[in-house]
């Protein structure tokens, strides 16, 4: 399955077999403590650092992306200054879960389920990397960063042409630097029905989809096509102007691409997922060549240059329509918004049936807009909006868990009562399988006073097998429980 490494399935089969073996041994009254401890320890280790999807990177690298301490310090300073909604990206992140593991708000995430399948579809349509159970802003253009409220960027090196890209240096810590994206949109903003209808998710390539978004408010394309040429199995072009360049590989069978620049080269994997390759900010005359690292496949690509002036106009067109955050916690977002006309509030938050929305205190049914984002219908004017999230099935799950606890408690109580033998039994069963039996019937035992008493006080404390073998053993010993 896409999104899972092949080793996940084999490791799952191996652990299933080991747990089956553990139950068989327990049934035979064999208690392999070392095996049990190994399984528990391995499960915890793999759950945290290796088992599943993109977390393989932690195992392969031996650690997470560096700079956890520096990242925490930089973001603690941001929290003191910025109380609004924002997301953060790290230029050197190694996995899609760096944000979750380092505790910073990110637009990339790895999921152990496919509940966000629609968001994966949206990311693919917009030219960002996505799979069945993960999505990331790999390949995100400045327009996408703005749309997703990616306001801060952490890098390990000083950015060239940062000002031209709308990035303002904030502060630094150790080898790391923090930049603020000055062209970021708020988490939500008002769109008219006409504007939203121009967002064409079926336009074709990711560049065409993004251009339909920029055209809806500016009438211009954010991504301009740059001509290149095929050279055998490679594709090359020359930067005609200084700017930020992206490439889209049209051959969906190409899985990995090597890009050669005049003084360096860079490889991109999972290219078959259809995301834009961020080639960086290039100077005039820079020659670039794209080569396939997938055997038997050639590169057929389309190159684009991003227009930051169009992005600036796009953000300006939405000024005054943004969602102004008032309160936010783990489950609730509250704020106000000004709608110039009837339409919808676009939130860069995944749509989910668990969202409950009120507009000016009245319940409103949220919608999934642009495939997977959260949309709230509003009329013209200023509105107070409250979003509250409760996972679907949460109440039923809570009831089911409570019921299971009650059943388990009842089971333990019944088992305890059945396990205590009545005093009238000829041979009562003591705790821990202790059975009163005659001395001459004790395996490998010796009777001190034969015939003195049919049932001496001596207690046999050896472990007896369970199930059918237990009955056979007791029968051989000529005793009853």
C-alpha cells in the first residue's frame, strides 16, 4: 500500500507470530519472561522510532532532525510576540512528523489512519507531496505557504534573496535562523461564491490549479511557464530571469530525479506522487538539468517561475476579509470576520464531521470546500464565529470503554468467586494451585507415616498444568480438586 514501507507488513506478521507463540507457551504453562519483555520493549521502541511509514527516517538517521533545542528556543520567543494562528516549517526537516515530535504547528503530518484522505487529495491537486496516510508541504509554492498560514521558517543557513521572497529575518539561535513570511494569510478569510467557484481543482496540473486561485482575485497567473528542452532522457532549461523556480515531472513513472545546478546537485524522491520540485531562487543564466534516477524512464518536465508580485496582490485583495482570532485552545477557535458579500469563510483547516460551528450564536452546518477544507457559509456583514471540534464517535467510544471496564470488573469478581473452593470439598484447592494430597501420591515425594492418616496436612505447592493435562495429572495422583 502506498505510504507504508514493505518492512511494516513483514514486521507485523513476525510480531503476530511471536504473540501467538507466547499464548501457546502460556497455555502449556511455560512462562518465557525474557521473550515477553523483549516483545514489549521492541513494541515500544518501534512505536516511537521505527515502526511505520515515514518514521523510518528516525531509524535510518539514528535521530530526529537536529536543532530540537534551538527550535524550542526560537518558537518560545515567537509565542511571546505572536498570539495569532500560524504554522511553522523547518527547511531541514527529515520526516512529516517533525512538527508533532518537536511540538510546533506544522502543515505536514504522518497519520496512522486514512481519515484525512481528502486532505491528501487536496495536497496532490495543489502540487504538494501526499500519500494514503500522510501529507507534507514538500513542493509548496509561496502561494500555498500563504494559503496554509505557514508564517515562520526555520533554516540552518542564511537565506539569499530573502527579502525578494517576502521573508524577514526574525532572530537566531546557535546555527539556526528564524524568518517570518510577510505574505501570510490568516487561518480563515471571506470569499464570495463567484470567487470560490473560480478555484478550479479540476484544472489539470498543480500549476494550473494554483493559477486558477490567483486569477480569482488578481486576474493574473502566479506561475509562469518557462521553456526548456529534452536532451535524450534528460530535461534542461536556463533561468531567463532571477526568481523562484519550480518543476513538474509529467512522467508519472519516474520515482526519483537528480537535478544538476552549476555548482551542486540535489535529489528528489517520491516524484511519482506528483508534487512540484522546488528548485530554489535562481539567478539569471543559471543552467539546470533534470535526470531520472528510475531505470528505463526519462524526464518530461514543465518548469515554472513564481511571481511574488501576484502573491502580494492576492494577499492585498483579501485584506479586511481575514478571520481575526479571539480565542483558541485544543478544541475551540473563536473570532470575527467581515464578509463584503454573501459567501463562505475559507479555513485552512481539514474538514471533518466532528466540527460544530456557530455564527453569531446560531448553529450552522459546515461544508467541505475545495475538496477537503473547512467552509462556513455567511451572509454579508461582520460575524462572530465559533468552531468546536469533537471527534466523531467520541461519545459512543466513551460509553463502549466504560461498558468494557464494567464487564471486565464483573469477570474478575466472578472468577474470584469460582476460584475459591467450598470448605465441604474433600481436597480444597489452596491459592496458587496448592492441592492437599496424600504424601505417597506426591511426585518424587516420600511418605513419613504411611497409614497414619488418609489425608496428611502436608501441602503440595508444585505448579500443575492447565486444561485437559491438569485433569490427567490429578487422575494419576489419585486426588480430586
